[in-house]
């Protein structure tokens, strides 16, 4: 019994040593090297630089990482699934930025991090020791979130920001120089479209808006005629749920030296991985599916370490840092991302099929339907078609308002991707007060409805929608 107890104690000590590391001063060689730099501090970076997110090699867990436990799947060389990565990446399967034996990632609220001495500081500045300096440049809790998203996106690095729009602005400012040219899909996020058209133009950046509804001819034409810096698109689009053929776009753009940026918010990292399809950067409004609970605003951008470093430098100047508390809430929300999205995929597809056959529905927009013009490309590049379904009701504006008002479960609200189902009639929400010409240009009819399905039971949502349709 004594031998057994001794063994248990030894194992516990070893485990504790692997997980918990106290702050240390640099070793003698590190101190010596640091001392040599005191005479030439000009060689130090002018702004804080932080270690790269470990390359997960397409999410094959590196068993050589000291903090990563060796599990059967790793020993067999299998890729960790999205379900597993959503729970463990950045924590158990990452470098453990927070370095604690707590199961829950701690919220590190301190804005300033201290150094033991000058040599310790130089070791950090020269990249010999991993640490943090100031909250606007990085935070241990936020770093865990960034590593988790990187794992899900198969990315080298991720930057988490205070909002999706902040991620969009930082990305465009960092990657498109004055004199650059952006090709944008006409139905991208309206605020991104306005920023590109109204703000970037004042910086000497030109833009061309194209419609990829039919084929790639419009994009090819622009690429042939002008030197394009970036192609920017939403896939899927909101609210018509069009799907861009990311692999084909990447092939065309890279052949001519243009970057490809995809806003994948409506797809989520579970349903679509643009980087694996050839995109250079992928954006999300993390407020939506990634956080998943309608209680935090955030954005993120993922890609190569080289590109994200450029975006991070602009982000530091813009000051769009996310709070550690918000980062923690997203980490907690991410644990159930795969479960939530899979449930939303199932509900949305079943509901789209039901609505497509209903006599009071004129048209359904959902790439999961075989009748959708985007079904083919969605099948090739997506694991699921998402939780948003749009449709046109066989009625006028007031008839559709009666339908919406008769619904009992969904909330009339903007946004999407959360646990609660949401419904909106764009003509009386985001497009209220807009001219008929502008509505027609964006495909918004008075009888158009966008439904974002949550995780409620399908049968409950089905019965609610059917009873509401009877009110028309």
C-alpha cells in the first residue's frame, strides 16, 4: 500500500510539473545573450511581438508539445475532430497560454504584465521567453481563444478583435495599400461594402463590385484588366445565402497575385474552412455562431502568421482589443459550437424542405436544397448549409407582418447563430425607410423573411411556423 501511495504521489507531482510553470528568470545563457544586447537596444522590436500560434499541421496534434497529453488518437496519428478541438484546443491541446491546472480557462484581467529584471525583459523582447506586456497587445485569456479558433480554421495564427467590423477594417487597412484595388462581391456585408466604397476610396484605393451569380467571367475580366490586390467576399451571403466557389476564386486570384479574403460568418468554422480551400484570410463576426449565445460582441481573422502579423500591427493602432471577460465567454461558447451548428444544420434543412412544399411560400433560399443554384458548390466545400433560411411568403408586406407577429418561439431581432431562433422581415427592419430602388437592387422584397434557427426542438419550431402561416 505504501508503494502504491508513493507511486500516486509521484505521478501527481509529475503531472503538476507539466501543467503548472511558475514565472522564472532567464537561464545564464539567456542572461548573457541579453546582456550583450544592452549595448545595441536599437535591435529590439519597436512594438511588442508575441510568439506564433503553434502550427497544428492541419490539426494533427504534436505529441512533442510538452503541455499536450499523449492520448490514443494522437498516438495513432489521427486528426483531432472539430468537436474535440472546440473543447480542448488552446488549452489541453495547445501551448497552454494561461498555464494553470484549472479546467476552465482563467480570466486574466490585469492590463499590465511585469518583468523580474532587465534581462528578463530583453529575453521577452528578443522572443526567447513567452509572456505578455500590455493588454492592448495581448492577453493570456485572449491567446487561448485565438489558438482555439486557429485550430478550428486550420490556420497558423488568429487575431481576435472587439467586433467583426473591427476585424474587417484592420484586415483591409493592413493588406490593401494606397493605390491598391479591391474586387468585392456586390452582396457582401453592407457595412463592409460601405467602408470599402466610401472610406478606402479616400485613401487612394479603388474598388470594383462584381456579381458572381452566373459564373466567374466578371471576376476574370477585372483580374485581366487591372492589378488587383484583394478579392473580398462573404460566403455564405446574407440574407440570400449565396455560396462563393472559394477554390475556383483562389485559383484565379493567386494566378494574378491577388489575395483572397472570405467572410465566413454565416457558415461558421464547423461548416466551412476557407483557408483549406485556398483563401488567404478568413473573417468572422464571432458574435454569431462562434460565441453562440447573443451575449458578446467580437470578431476574428485567421490566416498565415505573416499576414496576421501585419493585421495585428494595425489592430494595435486601432485599439480594438477584446476584453478578457468577453474572450472567456466566447471560449465557453465555443465548447458547444459543433453541437450547436450540427443541430442548427439539421433543423434548417428540414424546415427548408417543409417550406419549399408549403402553398403559402413562393420561394426558399437555402443552399442545402437541391433546388438551390448554390447546392453544387455548397456540397463540395461545406459540411452543412447553416442555420439560416430565407424565404418569400405568398402575401404582401402586412400579410408577412401578421405571420411574423403570430410566431411564438422566435424573437424578432437582428443577428444570427445563437441558441434562440430569430426572425426578421428586412423590409421593416434593416431596409426600413430605404427606397424601392435600393431594396430591389439588394433583392429585398416586402414579403421576404430571414429565419435564423436556434437549438430548439424541430417539431416545436415546425408547429409554430405552420400555425403562423395560417394567420395570413
